[in-house]
C-alpha cells in the first residue's frame, strides 16, 4: 500500500498564528492537518513494509528567497520526498510550517504518483 501526504500551504487556510487557522500550532493540541495526517497515517503505516512516506507541500513562499512553489518536499530535500514513519511526516510538516510563508493561489492541485515519481499538478481556476 502506498501513502503520500500532500499539504496545502495556501493562505486560504488562514494565518497560522490565528487559532481559527487549520495550520495553527498550539503546543497543547494538534491542528487539523496534524490530526488528519496522524489519523490516516497511523492506520496505513501498519500496512507499509518500509514505513517511508513521501510528504509534499504546495502553495507557499519558500526560504531563503521567497520563491513561490507549488511542489516541494516537507523534509527540505531537493531530491527525496520520503520521511521515516508518520512521526517523521508530522515533524517535517511542523518544521516546514514554521519556515514558509503561506501564499494566495487561485489554482487547484492534484497529487499523483505515476511510476514511482511523486508530483503535484496545478490546475488554474478562474475566480
């Protein structure tokens, strides 16, 4: 079984400093994204032999230059999207959230894994 995590870092999720944001980092409890990753991932990881999960993000300005990216790896690697276990995915998500700037985007995204290559495709929407 293959499990890929793709996190929406567009600004439509709300400012991560605001408790109403889906990305709000509360030291006392996980946010909506962390709860979803854990809920699904903890079940799936029992059916995955190597427990290595690709984790991607889209819709953010990346450090150090603020370049907008609609496909990046949460672990910070330029070439390898894999995180070790669901805990590794959650740690990569939290580090990424603290280092990127959410970006407004008028695109829809699909995540797919053709022949072992993980990618995110943007679909432009006219709003």
